[in-house]
């Protein structure tokens, strides 16, 4: 079941600043978001039902 994400302006700004400080994590973050959008409970994400 695919999901959608709504990016707030606050998140976008904080993400930009964080990526500038930690560019080595950008690829991992983007991969995790892609996986989450397609399969929110993928084992790699270590998510669980509440």
C-alpha cells in the first residue's frame, strides 16, 4: 500500500541545513524515503505497527 508524504516548509529548511552538515547521509535518506513510500513496513526501515 503506497503512502504519500507532505513536506512542510519547516522540514524542508531543516533538511537543507542538515544535509549541508551531513552530506554523506543524503543517499541513505533518499533511499529510505523511496522504500517507505512503496512499502512502509519494509524490514530495512525497522518500523512496526502501533
